[in-house]
C-alpha cells in the first residue's frame, strides 16, 4: 500500500482548486510543495479566478522622484561628457562589453545581458565592426515569471 499521509491537506487542496485558486497559492496556504498540490488536484475541474485589478497606481513619492531626477541628470551629464564615440572608441567599447558579457563557443558568438540598450549596442557593434552574415543571427529571449526588468518611467496621474 502506498503513502497515505496528508489526507486532510489533499482534501483542502482539491476544494481550493475547485474554487479557481492557483496551485502556488494553495501550496503556500497549506504549507506543502507545489508538486504535491499538482498531484492531488490534477483531475479537479476548475475555472481560473479573474485577475484582481488593483486600484490606480500611486504617483511616485518624493524619494522616488528625487532618485528618478538624479538618474536623469547623471545620464544627461554622461551624454555630454562622452559625446559621440569615434570609430576607435566604438570598437573599444564593444570589445569591453563583449569581454564582460560575451562568450565564444563552437563557432558561435554569444552575448547575455538584460538591458535592451546593451543588446542594441552589441548588435550595432557587430554590424559596424565585423563582416557578418545577418541571416545567421539568432536571438534567444528568456523571460522568467515575476521578472520585472523593464525600466519604469513615472507617468504621472492618469
């Protein structure tokens, strides 16, 4: 005879799933693993709960506004200080970026970075500094649940 533990949790999990609760929430509520919940509720018919929409987003607070203003100021200062890159400076910047974020394996050039501006710079660098066959370029994008990487700009009240 197989393992028969956690019968109460199994029954609760089945009831919660029937109400449309996600498996991760059920596991957290009952203090069991998601894999256990998955096994227990795999035959339960359920309707997913509608997503809860939150109220209007609050405007950034004073600290957030100061931080955003400082970032914008520093970016502007950096643009003024650096100016337009010469061909040599562009090449050196690309080499440095590749040294920090790139790799070469089996005849492939790889670049890993989550900042879209860095990816764009790297692609421009490849096109401008090397004779590449663009039909061979491939992009792999890995997005993970809960990953919030896109920079948010304050939009003000709506």
